[in-house]
C-alpha cells in the first residue's frame, strides 16, 4: 500500500512539473528574444505569444502545452489503465501550467494544457471544442471568451458522455480552476479593456 501511495504521489508531482514547463516563455525567447509576460496581456499562453511573436510561435506553444499533459495522462489511462489516477494527474498538469513552479507560481490560463489532459478521456469533444474555438475567436476576436465557452462544452459534455464514473469531479475541479484563471479577463471585458486578437 505504501509503494502504491508513493507512486501516486510521484505521478502527481510529475504531472505538476510537466505542466509547469513554460513553453510560452521558452519558445518566445528562443524565436525572438521576447518575454510574453512583459508585453500585451502579460500572459505566457499561446494567445499572447501570437500577439508578440506571431502564428508560428503560437502554434508551437499550443502544441507543446497540449502534449505536456496529454502524454502522461494518456499513458496512465491507456497503458497503466488507472483512470482515477489519470484524472488527478490531468488536474495537476493544469495546476502546474497556471501556477508554474518555474515562473514564481504564475503562468498561463490552462486551456491548451487542459485540452491535452482531457483528450485521452473525451477526444471527440476536444476536437469539436477546437473547431468552436476557432469559429468563436474569429467571430468575436476574444480568445478568453472562446476558451471559456469551449472549456464548458468539453467539461459538461464529458460529464454526460464519458464512461468514467468520477469524470464529473474532474470536470468540476478543472472547470473551476480554468474559470478562476480567467477572472481578470472577465473583469477587463466588462470594463471594455480586454485585449482582442
């Protein structure tokens, strides 16, 4: 039992550390020597990287943020066949991205990392949400609004369609964390000060 508990803690810790890797900062600095935390919305996520570096950098960041959570969660879920542990690690990846241990416990908003962590559970919903994100962003030009709507679609849809009995707890936890991370975006939107793409 001790060994089992120890391995669980190791996986959770690994998920947090992987989630904490600040690809937005690393890729932006590598491509153009620009720290996205110091310009525009001062966020290290893919959207702000697009504003500061361009589409190429934003796509690299988004893919990296997706893979850093999708790979460990997929392995735990499909190879180790431990869905409950996979859900906890999925959440720890998102927590690491939002409160990165490498960025003094600051980070991105958790959308790409959240999508990656949920893909092994509800792949079709994640693909549909990406399409919705592109459409909503193109229509409104507010990335945070598209991200919030798509997160809600995936999480609520996952609760309804996911075969995993405890997925609802993951949805509630991750949804709450991601919405909290967008708190300032909602405030700026109400004040008419939110940045557009």
